């Protein structure tokens, strides 16, 4: 049976939320059909990642390193604030 691209997309979203078995049951499709769609989606995502140039990979890594540093700073601020408020409650 052929399914529309929209149906497959929504089915994949549902399977991400509920799991393959429950989503397949809810949609009335075979478990293995949905499992194959998920496998194909993962293979396509891996292919796209492998097609990135070295420069794109370096740029992406730099972006992620900057984001990581920013998140660490935010985390430190939150830890300091938590300590401040915890100390204030003890008084």
C-alpha cells in the first residue's frame, strides 16, 4: 500500500511520541512498515551528516562550542543564584 508523504511524516512524529508499536496500532498500519520508515529516516539523516564538508563540520563545531560555553555561564549564574537564595532562607 502507498502512503502519502504527509501521512508518513505525521506517523513518524507520532511514533517518536508514543513508540512504534502504539503508533502503528493507532494508525492501523503494520509495525514493520513504521519501523522501516524510521530506519530510512535515520539513514537519510546520517547521509546528510556525512555529506557535510570539513569546513562545515568545523564551523558547526565552533557554533556548538560557543553555545556550550554560553550554557555553562548561564548554569553558573543559576547555581550562584540558588546558593544566594538558599543562604537567605537559612537566616
